[in-house]
RNA sequence: GUUUCGUUAGCUCAGCCGGUUUAGAGCGCUUGCUUCACACGCAAGAGGUCCGCGGUUCGAAUCCGCGACGAAACACCA
C-alpha cells in the first residue's frame, strides 16, 4: 500500500463517521452494564457552531468515548433548545425583510412561520457537531419544544402552581422594549457607558414659605423666578413620571426643602418632597427625583410612601399618552430633545459627563432594558434554593473547578423569585385559562381547564370556547431546567426504565456563564422531581477568547469559523488544539496556530504507521537484543502512562492527560522506541518485534482515540484485518494499565541520558553518526544490560570497562556513574577544562547548600529522619561527583 | 462597593495540605542536520531574584499578613 507522506483528514473523517453511524456505535439502551451519561447543553436550534461549542463538545466527546472504552454503557444525548427570545427575534427580522409585520399576523400564522424557520435552519448545528466527531446518540435527538418535552414543561408548571410555588402579579420587571417582553434578572447584562448627568431645576411651589436658615454649607438656589432645588439625573426623559422628590432627612444642606412641594420642570406638576435615608447625601445634589414606574428603587419608595405611579412608556419604549408631552417619540430621542427644551426654558442648571452602568438584554445586546411595572408569572425560589445549596457545598455534587461553589452559593443565598412569563409567541404557552366572569384556572389540557373552570365558577355550561388562554409563553430556561429528566421522559413517566437507568447523569460540561440560568436550576428541578442530583460532576469550561484575550464576538470579527478550521487542520487537529490550550476552568486564549500543533501530531502518528508499513517482515530473522529490550521497556512505559492518564482524567485534567499521551507517542515511541527497533536500511524486521510493535501501536491508538477519533480509527483499521462493523470505538483500554516494573523504566532513562551525552559530545566535536565511537566505563558498567540499545542509539562500536579513564577521552556522568568517550586527537583540553570548571562550580554551590542544612543543628534535630537522610545522600553524591570532576581535571593536566 | 480567583521561562500554563539532587511542561527561540517514516521533521541547546515587602518555620514558589497589578461574579448612586 502506497501512503502519502502527509495525513489527509478530509479523506477519512466523513468515511468513519458514517461507519460509526451505520453500525449504530453511538446508540445506547439500558442493559446490565454501568451507565455513563451526558446530556448535551442544547444549543439554540437555529444557531451555528462557534468556538465555545467546539470546546465544550470536544470535552464531552472525549469523556463519553473514554467511558465507552472503559466498558461503560455510554450515552450522550443530543438536542436543541427553542431559544424563545433569540429565535423569535430572528423570525421577526426575517418577516420584516419580507415586509411582514409581526403585529399584522395572528399567533397561529406567526408560529407557522417560526416552525418553518426552525425546519429550515434547525439542526445545522447538529450536523456541524458530526463534523467534529461527536459520538451523540442521534436516535435520541430531542428538542425543547417537541411533544415529550412540551408536555413535561406544562405538567411541571401545573404541578408547581398546585404546590403554591407559582403566582401571578404586578411587579417591577426588566422590560425589553424591542422584543416587547419581560426578562428575568439573569437575562440582563450591565454595561458601563459614558453618559451625562443632567442637573434640573425644580422650583419650590410655595415660594413664600422658603426660609433660609443661614447654616454653613447650605445650598440655596434662587433666581428671578424664585427658589428652586436641583436634581441630578441621567434620565431627564423620565421627569413626566416624577411623583415626588426625595431628600435624606440627615442632609443639612437640603433641610430647607423639607416640607415644601416642588414643580416638575416642563411638566408643571406639583409633587411632594419626601424624606428617606435611602438617598445618598453625597451623590449629585442630594435631591432625588422619584419615578416609581421606571426605577426599581423609586418603585420601593413609591410603595413605602404611597406615591402615585405614572407609566410614561409604551411597550416599545416610546413615550405614552400618560406623559402628556413628547407622546409617541422614542425614549432616546426625547432624552436629547428634553435637554434642549429644558435649557431653553431655563430649567437646566448644567450637564456633566458621567459613567454609569446600563442594563441590556442578554439576547439583544443593543437594546437597553427598561424597568417596567407589569403583570407577570413568578416562581417562588426560596424552596428550591434551600434544596439545591447543600449538595453542592458538601461536594456530593462536585464542581470543577471548585471556585464556582462560591458563585453558586452567593446566588442561592440572595435568590429572588423567577419571572417565568415572556410576552412572546415562540415557546411553551402558559397553561392558564381565564374565565369570562373573571379569575383563571391552571390546567394541563383544555379539557381539564373546562372542568376546573366549571367547578370554580359553578357554571356547568362553560365550554372551551368560553375560556381564554394566557397569551404569554414561558422563559426558555423553564424547559431547559428539566432537560436531564425530560430527555428520558422522567416527568411524564417517572417510573420508566430509561430514567431509572440513566438518571442521575454523570458529567455536565458547560460554561460558567450559565451557572444561574441553567446549572443551578437543573439541580433544583432534579431534587424537586427526582429527589436526586441531575449530574454528579459539573465541568465548567473557560471562555474561548482570541489571542489578545478578548471575547470572541461577531462585531470584532475575531471568531474563526469552526468548520473552516476543521477543513484546514482536520477535526482531530482542531480538537487537539483546543484541548492543548484548555486547562480546566481557565479562559482559553485561542490562537489558530495551536491547531498546527494538532495537525503536526496527526502527521507524526501517520508517519510512524507509514514506517511500520515500509518494513518487510522476516520469519527467520532472530530478534535483536536491543529490540527485545525496547519492547519490554515500552510496554512498561505504556502501562505507567495509561495509569497516569486515568488519574488525570479522573481529575478532569484533560489537557494534561492529552499531553501525557502526546509525549508518550512523540518523545518515547517515535523518537526512541521506533529508532531502536528500526532495522538497518534494506534489512527485514523480525516477526516477533514487528508483531509486538503493532500491538504497542494499537494500544497507543486506543489511548489517543478519545482525543482524536478519526485518525486513530483510520490507522487501527489499517494495522490489521478487522471484521465488518468492528471499531476502535468499542475496544477496551482496561488492559493497558497493567503491572509493570519501575526499574525497567528508570534504567532506560539512564540509558537515554547516556546516549544523549554521547550525542552531545558528537555535536560539539562535529563527529558524524556513522563514525563509530568507543565509550569507557569506570569499573563495572551499571547499564550493561542495556548495552545493545546504547550502542545502537549512540553509534558505538564498544563499551569497555576500565580501571581508570584513558587519556584523550571526554568524560561525563550519568547520575554518579562515570563514563568517557574516546576521542584521541580530537580532544580540546581547554574546552574540556572549561566545561569541568562550570560543572565543579555548580556542584560546589549545590554541596554548600546541602551542607548549610546539615550543619544546622536545628535542622538535624527537627527535620524528619527521611529528609535528613536524603540530604546526606545528596551530600555523598555531590562529593562523589566533585571527586570525579577533580580527577578528570587532573587527568587533563590541571593541578587541583 | 462586596466576594472570589490569579501574578512561576518570550507566550500559555503545571507545581502550592512546606523538604524528592539548588524550579517543570508544551509552544516559541538558538545551533547543527535534505540521516532512505515524517522539514507538519531529526538532533543538541539556551532561557526563571517563582510580583514586592514583612512574618511563621530547622526549612517557603508552596503557609500567614500587608502592598502593587490583573481578571471574574454579584450589587449598585439617581
């Protein structure tokens, strides 16, 4: 078989993915084995793959492939999220481009368009995951709005309502004026903004009663029109909603305003001055305008002092009739205009630059959130927080890295009720039905609703047509929080075999940005509906950033196209690149160049295989001693590395596990093992070594498979004839980490050190490899057992045991063993001495440090015997080495 | 502002419940190599007052305190 010198991923990836699918190797059914389960964090159904997904799903695939190879019944359930706000926004935008306004459509018509959109774009991201090699059980692909999941959501809503945990009421909520819906607190992100602070004049209504008291520090304002107070605000456009002014009762400079009434500028309305310690004396002028309808804190003041509430905004953020002026204009246009108008009216004292934080919709990054009073549905959260906190704090449910436990606790300890209703159409419609005579019932089906309505109203003639279902849908996360249960239909059929077998799942892999949105709430739902944790471990990935440390975003254009990367470097190369740069929990500064390292490694593996294929195998040739030793050594090393990888993986130190496998293959297998067993040019390889090598190579492929599934399958299939349907995917790695002798490995390390010393001398002296050298050992050669390997790798003709080193040799040490290379006339005495000087200085410095400890009575008295013993060993080793160096110097003619 | 995390080679990080031959890895860098698997390579190297200052200890990159710088989460002053 002729193999190209470069590995070409494009030729093999599609083929093997199809093979895995055709042979149903990703599919799982409950059986007698131990299950290993992951549920995918469902990506937005109409989304496309980004680097965050690539990272996250690579990790999940590594975990699930490993579990499979360890004999578990491994299942990775895929699916997508309906992403209510994001998807509805996209559909609205698409319709708008066609000249269709959402407002002109009926709910049913709009949903028809939305489903069409979902059918058209949905699932692209799942296809992309296939390119990455994800071993999801596609037979189980779910959608948060499919039949089973929808029924689960409705059932849970009704159940929580019946438990008294869901209520409906008018509250101050975060309002998205673009999507025209309420949002939960978690869906608001605050961004720092450069804005202005406007100082407005509020004239005192009862001018005649103003009595300046003459206290120092008083700030009194008076002009031709009389006394006035000054209010600093960032939002002058809300003055139409002002229903009070507030000062701090402990603020001497504003005492004079106390008890007066003031006039809202431009509006002309008289409002009271109230006093509350909430007001910060130091901020602005210490006078606060109170707009109960448009600010959370003002709302609280309004409740406390029974103030009037004037809602001056329409749902789209324009000014409402209630404002009286600027009606119909946009809030930001009004902010500009009102400043001009106030100034013209002499009501604007000054404008200052100011930096503050403004809330934006997490989904519509360009839309500023408006606090707004509205009727919404809420879920009481204290009950859930009480359940969900302990298991995480006491590590029953583990977070990796654990620092997120604090974040989690912080949120749960300050939990607020969850606004679950959204004024959208795309989502699960709230199963509340309003009666014609007022009031409502909550029911899973319309039939049930009619029954409940009849009972409630006493009117037995009520029919479905008389009931009006709530227009709102539920927050997307209200379906996501059930995901680990609803995927196995555990809400609708709590006793079914699947939920009993697969729940609790094992690992959840997700980003820390959705710890509140999703992780915490899944834990809550898990305990509420299964009485158990939804997953045993949560692995929080970092955020993928660009190499400058910036978040990847569309607007910066710094986000590489994942599929483009796969095409360029191969899926295995990209997977490796991501994993090499991703220690657990740290953000990942992603530089495309690191994929090159992944690609290069693929090529290395490919070429190692190519080498084995270039050999002719002889059944008559005897196995060289060096090959026998190499096999023995590498088998032990493989066992040790497999155990190390197991250990690292159990701690979710995935990048270190991969690095261990990487170095094992490249530095040990390719650079040492293959070089040792490689037959001389044109010579055949003996059968025994050849077969052993293929077995070792296969084991390496098994260890690497979870990280780089495609190339390992390709080569595993090529190493030997395989039966139809066989795959590396379901081979066991359990046998690799067998018992081994540490000494086999440590002796080989010494052997490698010796070879490296000789090569180094060759390089310094410019001696080519084909020129054979002789090495002397003083006394018995401690590495004699490995002579055959040393000779082959260092290019020696013999290793001779001598009583003392001959003249014209370059000495070196491996540990405390002395060796020398015979160089004859090539020896450069000055250079040799200089080297020895440096070595001596180093050793003496080291010895001095050791002696410092040993001469310290306190150290000898207090330190554990083992530590003291070790220092003594260091001392004797150093002394021995120093003696050897001195001896070498004398031999070169130095007097010392 | 509150809380948390971090600061170790040019870069990205490991080591941190104190002691393992005077600190490790990958990449990058330097110097040789067209050695018949691979230049996406081979071989040999260089490179660090472990942020600063104090303290605890026989002994500190590792524990404690203070400071500097950086990051994140949460809360915000209109």
